[in-house]
C-alpha cells in the first residue's frame, strides 16, 4: 500500500530536492489616489469618514450644550411659569392650555424686557434674570431628590460657598447675555419695543 504524500505549506505541492518554494509577491500599482502604492489604501477613506462622523457628532453635542446654556436663562422663567400654572388646573386638556398660555405670556414679557438697550434698564434686567437663573439652578441641584416637574424645591438660603457660586455664575451669565443681546437689540422689531432710546 503506497503512502500518500503530505501537502506542503499552504496546500502547495512539496518542493523537489534542491528546488525552492515559489514566493508570493504582492504588487500594488501606484496612482494619483495612492502614490505610494499602499496596499491598505481602502481603510484610509473609511477611517476619515468615521472621524468626520464622530467629529460632527461631538460638534453637534457641544453646540447643543452651548445653545442650552445660552437659552437656559431665557427658557427657565417661561417654563417655570407654565409648569406652576398647570398645577392649578384640572382636567385632561386644561393644564396643557393653561401651562402653554403662561409660558407664552412669560416669554413675551421676558423678551420685551431683555431687548431694552438703555443702560438704566438693560443692566438691572440682565442682572436680575441671570441671578434668578443661577439661583434657581443652585436650588434645584442642591435640594434633596424630587420631581422637578410636579414639585418645586423647598426655598432656603445658601451658605457662603453657595453665595460665591451664585455670584460667579451670575457675573458670567450676565456678561454672556450682554454680548448676545447687543446684536438682538439692533433689530428693527426690537427698536419698537424699547422704552428709552
């Protein structure tokens, strides 16, 4: 019974005595897209596309955070007014209607106050809104765990460190709003609402 010869490396037939195995050579032609003849040229566009997607997602997230920080003081008052008004209404639709009406009224009144450009009106109004926003945030974050939609936190006086945090936050938000409102207050519609020119 004859023995079956075992295949060589990689399934190639065994080399004869004194004969070397053939060598596999991979040649990648150069092109304008691949001037170096890199055999791994295809993963590069995929990595670039993935980087763009990840970078774009991070950029959108940071932009959303900045927009929320910028609009936070403006939205806080109307949202708070709408939620608190809806608590006093009963029925399936009346709380929603009452809350939306209170939200709209507070938003219009707040916008009317914030577009005032005269220093005697602008600086106190911006300072009050910034103080209410930062103080409300401090109260929400430092209060015991509660449902902030249906229940309001218990009012209490902050300590020395609390006042320091509120003061620094108020100054930062007031400065940010003064810069943002410079462009808003120059609009034609805003000039009609300004009490003092």
